C-alpha cells in the first residue's frame, strides 16, 4: 500500500507557506524566483508544484537568474549530460551569490537523491543553501522557512520507498495543456536505470483524486491532459487498473485529448489497446520503448519481455488502430552488446517502421547493475552504430508520414510554428506535429487541418474553415 501524506502534514506545510509569505512581504520589492526543471515530464510536473508553492509564498517569477532572489534547479539523474549541465550552471551562480548574499540557491530532484551527488554539492558548492530529494517535495515550504529563520544550509535527503501527497498547489506553465501524475516510482529495476533508486517504488494515486483533478481541468478549459508515471500502464489504484482508469476519464464530457507516458511493454496488453481503439478522447499514439532488438540484450537489461511478445503487441495495435503513431526508445552500446546484437535492433527497426524514435548511446549510471558490467566496445564504435541507426529511422519516419498527405487531421493549436514562424503549430490526435496557417485566436483550440506537405518529422497544412 502506498504511504499517503496526512491531511495534518499538508496543513502544516500550508502554515509554513504563510510564515514564508510573512517574510517575503517584508522585502522592499516583490521577490523573484528563477526555477528550471531538467529531464522528463515528471520533473516538469514537479517543477509546476514547486512554482505553485513559491507563488503561495509571495514570489513572482523571472526568466533571468541575474534578477532572482531565489534560484532552484530541479534535476534529472537519467543521463550524465544532464548532471554535467547542472554542475556547470551551479558553478556559474557563485558570482551571483557573492554579489547578493541574500540570494537563496536550491537544488532538488532525482540527481540529488543520490548520496554521492549530494556530497559533491555540499563540498564543492558551499553557496548552495537548500538541497532536497524527491521524497520530500511537499516539505519545501518548511525547508525554505528554516533557511529564513535559522540562516543555515538545509539538506533533506531521506531514504524512502516514496510517498503520495495530495493538495500541493500547482502553477501550470500552460493554460490549455496539463500534466497529471497518476503514479510514481518504478519496480522494474532495468539494469541501466537509476529511477527506482531515486524515485522509490511504484505507488498509485487514488482514482477518485485523479478523476476529480482531470474533471476540474476540463471545466477550466484545458484541452490536453497528459497522464504521467515512470511506468504509467502499471497503475493500480484501489483495484482500478490503467485501462479502467482510462475508460473512466474517457467518459468525461467535453472536447479534450488524453495522452500518457511512459508505458512499459511488459504491462501493455491487447485489452489496453482495445481501450484506446474504442475511446473518444485518448490519443492514437503509443510510446512503447523497446530499448533493443536482441533478446540476449533485453535479458541483460532485465526488461521482462522478448521481441516476439513485443512484435505481437505492435501487430495487434496497428490492426486495431490503423492511424496509430508508434514511437520507441533505443539504447545503443549497452554493456556487452555486440555488433550482431545491434544488427538485430536494426532489423527490428526496419520491420516495425516506427514513426519516430528517441535514440541514445548508453550512459553509465553509478549505482545500477549495468555500471558494473564489462563494456569493451569503444565510444567511437558506438557512435558509428548510432549513426547507422539514425539513418534507418530517418527513412522510416519519412515513409510513415506520407500516408497523411491530403488527409484532414484534428489539431490542438499550441502557438507559433516549428517549420516557419509565420505559421502556427499543434499536434494531432496521433501526437504528430502539424504546422498550418492560423492566427492568435486559434491558440488553445482544436482546428481541422488538411495536410499539404510531408516532412520526416512533421506535417504542414491549411486550416479548413
């Protein structure tokens, strides 16, 4: 059973928000906060909660850290490059702290939940005032007040299986697109992945809370709801599984689109695919990370499925949902992978013909089992494999989008165009980027667009009045 933060503790954090607000109201100006979230959509969602709490505590926001009274980096631990960027950006803040000793600098998120990272920050960046992990996000107001009241650095990194906290205020980045976490953590322990160690074990929100939140967003005019979870289709809230939750949300009234990420092939089923196919609002997009086309490598990765099972899901999904957009994740150069293993991945890519794929060269993560495995293949060789993979996927993506030429797609307009700034852009029910002629009034609304041009990563069209 998941551990829920009690109503009393939520109220206590509300009390700390009021105390911080009393402090910030004593400033001779409205204090400004600069926050930046790295990594996945879950981190972005956490960032919106942090901003919601900051707003309640009297802060406004700035895009310029030079003007900020409070700076926070919400970090990601999935790839080494993200960690290096954080360390680089932290180092650059030293001169701001020297210039303004009252500036508060904070670091939170997955990266700092690793003890060796927290120790490095404590030793190397003494000007960082607050470091807190993924399990105490809800205690942010208490920690911030402690800095104001005691003037000491705060490090809060408790080990935990993870908690669920309802009622945290949210300041959303968009007025028509909203992310809604439905579960947290992961039980899979893929050998390359740090997530179970920094996010805790799987725990699902109660379905009533999710339905209430989504219903409220729809009433406020939100048009796209993104359901989030480290392993979203393993959701199990009080006996309600993921497909049942989707059905309940799909029954809500209004014009909106439901999408979700990230799903795991071992928890995907024909019944889930049927639910998507028979829905009114669920996106015709299935992100199904395969990671490798080699059963030998999948076993080393501890992925809990084989390619035969994976292909059966793909075949069924494309049969039930003819306009399905299928995307995936691929890791190149996993420890122990041979060129023969890699060629099996290439063959899978050619067979499946993904609409698009997120491809990565393996990144070693301290604390995972894969980090202890022999890795004899050179980075140069992995780079060659990676480029070969990109070439195959580029051809597949271009072919996949050709079928939409001349068709009319329902598109949620999001803003200025990606291919041409004179155009506007959005995504279809298939989650495909579509640029089209439009104007300011279309932002946040659904429009019908006839496709006139096909690119290998997007579509271009004209609005049908």
